C-alpha cells in the first residue's frame, strides 16, 4: 500500500492542453515536494510546499498544498512536449515517501 | 548534472551474489539518501545518513546495508541477491538532514540480477 496515491497514473495529451495531476494521502505531511523524472535519469526537484493552502507557481506550473497538508495538486497550463516525463510527489514525515507517479506524454 | 555521482552505472550479477553500490554526494552536502525504483513498487526510500550517522530507515531489507564514510561518500551493500532485487538504485544528497531539504539525485545504478 502506497502512502501517497497519484492520479492519473498515465496521461497523454496534445500540446497546448491543460492538465492537473493529483497527489492524495490520508496522512499529514510536514512538507510536500514535486519532482520530474526523465527516462534514465534521477528525479529533479520542481517545488517544495510547506504551509497548508500554499500555492506556488513555476512558469506554466502551479502547485497547491491542501489545507490539511494531506494532498497536493500540480496544474500545467498549455503543456509542451518538454513537459513529458514522470511526475512524482513526495511527502516528508518520519521518512520520505514518494507517490505512485504520473507518466505524462505531451504530443506535438 | 546534479553533482551527485554513482558507480557503477550498470551492474549485472547472479542470484546469491553480493554487490556494492557507491555514491558521492554534492560538495558540501552532509546527508545521503538511498532509494530503490522498480516498475511495480515505484520509488522506495531505503535509508538516510547524515554526517556519518544513520538518520532514518525506510523499506530496507535485512540483506541490504549501507554506510557513510568520513569523506561523506556512501555505499549500499546488497547481499544474497534475488531476482526481485533487480531495479534502479538512486542516491540523493542534501545540505542538511531535514526532510524537506532539496534532494539532488544521482543518475542511478541499474542492477540486473539473473
């Protein structure tokens, strides 16, 4: 059983479309991070959110931490082929928990 | 390039064998984390060291062990290997041991157990 469940598991969209990825848990986390991983490489940190309700923007990416610090979302506006990759959320508790992952493919 | 190095990049071995994976953290980083990534289990936290001391333990099997040396590099030892141990093993480092510090991941070691 995964502590952090992400949805959807797979997503294939056309360039220019918007999308949202969800990261849900029944546990409370002191902070939550989002990473992107490309094939054959290690995950790369995109953002860290710490406060419940916090919203952070990184160009076309918007990250939100749930008020209760149990869930988070990642919204991408006008997706581009360069956004293709595996998106992972990760929560900090007594250890570090990674989500199940969302594999995004943006078709040109 | 994250600044974290891992060797070897690929490792092919047989069941029952023992292997050692090596990680050098970014310059100045005191904390090292080990992760296992497989298709069915996703990215699983194994263990964390901070300045030579074990800081946190995750889903690490008893057949696996790790240590961090005075020069801060770390090694992950996997013994009595089974087919199911085939996976990507990542090392990450961060400046301090707090969990929400940014972790920088190495390129990984792909282990294949035949």
